[in-house]
């Protein structure tokens, strides 16, 4: 059994691009930070796709399940993010993927990753501490659920334009083509679980995998909602004024009013905050009629809190914003 790899596109990429549509040009620092984050997230995603390919290339001789980009809740207050998680009856394997170019130095005391690209020095959290924390957390979860499984872990460097000047001391590095060799060596290990126990472990893990939620985004860049552009913005980036007439469309791409409204309201929750009031929605959409907003709310998966006059609507991000 090998579960097909379907690594989703990071959900914050579209939201960050939407945020750029709403940031005035005068906010140069925020715009540069957002663009750098988009570039970084896309680079990481492309690197993870390369790792997925080499995991698929591995000749597995035992049942296994692969979880790409896992956000795992291991206890009430601890969540860990794992780029690649492989479960078999014999072992568990974790890969921390760093798709980075240039010159890299893994520093210790304190743990940092130093990157030099085109003469520019950048400092990041050390992937050694990230993966060690993930392994420790997963061990805790396994023990609490009465499993004894060896965990193997590596930092994977998918970019061939990387020069490692100083290697990490606590966690070994792998490059792309070494992945199948490493995994095929692990596949000779004796089974720790029978088929029933293996399926139970996979099922239990799935229940503790939570969707990654980076929202709302604007406060990360020190942006206040009142300083950003409001109004209806089409998915293509065109700003339009709301009209009550039927059949209203984007003049640029012909997207329907419903599509534009839905995207604009998704912007609110992804960019600003998880709650909204009727007045906030009217101000944001530039719609005067509160009954239009009330009808719109009825089509959405929102939880009303409070009485009619001061009612607040809450979105929990774990389901589609709009009902089918």
C-alpha cells in the first residue's frame, strides 16, 4: 500500500497576492516583505515537490503511507509542522526540506541557519531545532498512544545550487538522489506493527492532523485594516463597485458578481480577523443595505454570537466559507 502524493499548494500564497491588491503603494516595507514571503513560500513548495518525486521513486517493499506538509497536534497546546512524514510498520521517517540556494552555514550556540546569496546575508531559524522538536513531539504522541516505533530524520536540500560551508552537527543532510537509497535501507528493518496495528496508527494520526491556518495575515506586516483598500476586488485584481442589478460582471475578466463577492469576503477573514459584523461588512463591501448583507450571511458558514443589534459572526477556517 502506497498512498498517492497530493501536496496542496500553500494556502497563504493566494491570500498574500490578494493582500498586495489592498496595500497602498506608500507602504513600501510591507509590500517588499509580502513579496519576499511569496517568493520564499513558492521556493519551499517547489523544493518539497522535488522531494515528493524522489519518495515516489523509492522501491518500497512494505506497506506505507505518506503525509506531505503535516500540521500535527501532539498535545493540547503543541502543534508541529512536518514537511514530509512517512509511516511504515517498521519505522517512521521525517524530512525537513530546505530549498535554499547560495552559501549556507549551520551555526550552533545559538542555533541559526545563515544564508549568503549574491553578497546578502540572511539569518533563519535553524532546521536542526525544527526537526528535533518535531521528532520529540512525535515520540511523545506515540508513547501516549502506546506505540514503540523508531523515528529516522534528515534535513533534505533539494537545490543543486547550494554550497554547504558548515554542516549541521546534530542532524544529517541528504540531497535529492540520496532519498531512495536512504529509504530502501530503512525498508530492511523488522516490522514493529502487524497490519491491523499499522492501519490503526495511520487512522489515529490522521485524526490529529489539523489544517494549517496562517490567518489573519495583515498584522504580521504591521498593517491595519483601516489603512488598506476596501471594496470589491475581482480574483483578477480589478476593483468594481457593487450594483444591485442582476448579471453584474467584472469588466476585465467577466467573473460574476457572486464570485467577486465570495472572494472579497474570503479576503476579510484571511487578511483581517475571524469575525465580522453587518456594519463592518457593509463598510468593507461599500454596500449600504443591511438586508443585502443579512441575506449574504445566510449563504455563509458563520456562527452568530450575541443579539441582533450587537451580533458578531465568527468563521473557524476549518470549513468552506460559503455553503454549497
